[in-house]
C-alpha cells in the first residue's frame, strides 16, 4: 500500500507567511515582526495577530523566497540572530510546507529594549 496521493499540492503565500512568522517569533532575540515600509525610519512592532504583514513571500519558477522584516532585542548579536532566523524558518518551511524553496532574507527594521 502506497502513501502517495495523486494530484498537486498548492500552498498559498499566506500559509507560507504564517509558518515563517511563527518560526521567526520563536527565535531567541526576535522581539517581533515589523512592517516592510518603515515610515520616517521608525519601525512599528506588529501585533501577533498581524505577523503576515511583516513577511513578504514571492514565488517564481525557481521556488519561494521569504523576506522577514524583524525587530530584534537590544544587546543581541544581529548576525547570529539573523543566521538563526534563516535556519529556523528554512527548516520550518522545508518540514511543513514542502514546496520548492529558494531562500530566506532577513531585514532588521529596528532594535527594542525589553
């Protein structure tokens, strides 16, 4: 008996953004997500109910590219947290979504003291 099901699986960009947002907010040093268009250089922390707005998902023939717009905690090593973010989000997308995947970009929009 085979576990294979005939047909195609289509995962919406919104679902991909939700998976990426959940994985990102679980990473050490991440305070939350920020809107991609920071006004006057000020990044606004998005509420947990609007994590999708801090993530841009673009899909083409090569796969899916996820851009994360984050606010980090003051005092953390930005490079290390960014690398951890890429690893965690990449793992979550490969494990749960299983669609062709191009990569993860991290855009640090601000630093916040907790």
